[in-house]
C-alpha cells in the first residue's frame, strides 16, 4: 500500500461552509458598522485563520476592530455553523469507504477548534481519528508543524500521506510535509491557484480520491 493516511482540509473541501461563515462574518461586521460582504467576496478571504479573514473583510483603516468583530462573529458562528453547511455530494460515501479500507483519516483546518469538531462530529461522526483546528496564538497552515504532529500521531510517514484541500495554502502545507498534494476543484479557490502552489493532481469529485488509494482497497 503506497498511501496509508489522508489529511483533509474542512472549509471548501469536506463541506460547503460558506453560507454559514458569510452570515456569521456579516453579523460581526454589522455590530461595528462595517459594510456587509458577499459570499463570493468572502470566498477569496477565507483560509488563513479567522483574524486574517476578518482583517480583510473589515477593510483598510479599521484594523483596530478585528478583535471585536472576531468575538461577535465567533459567538454567532457557534450558534449557526450547522444551519446551511453540508458535506459536498459524494464526500460522506468517500470518507466512509476510505475508513472501511483502513486508511487513517484526519482533518487539519484553520477554522477554530470548537467549530471544526462540531461540524466534523455532526457529519462524519467516528470516521476521523484526529480533528485539528486552530487555537488562539497557535500555528496555522501553511505552517507544517500541525500537519507533522498529525502524521506522527497517525503513525505513518509523510510520504505515505495524502493531503486534500481546495487552496494554495493547503498545497503549500502538503509540499512542506512531503505529502501527496491533492487539489479539489469544487472548493472556494480557483484551480489555477492549486496548480501554482504545487498540486500533484486536481480532482473534480470526491470519489476520485478512491483511485489514489487503489492499492489499499
């Protein structure tokens, strides 16, 4: 078996979370009199951790509002993060098949830890050995250290690990960890961004992942 483990990004990869994120971010912005953002605009801002996302959404000249907007956004998101969020078509079946076949599964996301656990636990209960989000002040992708810790916990080698994500940051993380970098075309970012950041392959629907693990199935 060539690959023994898979690390998944969450937003834009496992699940379509954009609508709930948009509602929560706009709620936070509204509390401080900042203009609302469209889902399309926010899709280009998400992925580097919540403080960076909110900084981009607030706009230049009002960065002192970041902490307050983050607090309000997180309060709201904790209430609504399952309202409109759904796994992408075919993703649950793909994850279940990988798990059944003995592939070790983990999630690594720049989303906060509590929300990551809530979403993954709700839609994929029992399938992922590790769900790692961010904590205040902790490292975020593309810093490879959280991914290396996951790989060590799973008991596999970096070269035996497939990293699946929808952004250039995910591809950068995969390459820094010597993982096989799989970009997904259905997420929040453009395919060209995945190519430019080193994707080894780009897939168009979840079940294509099974082919990457063919030797283990």
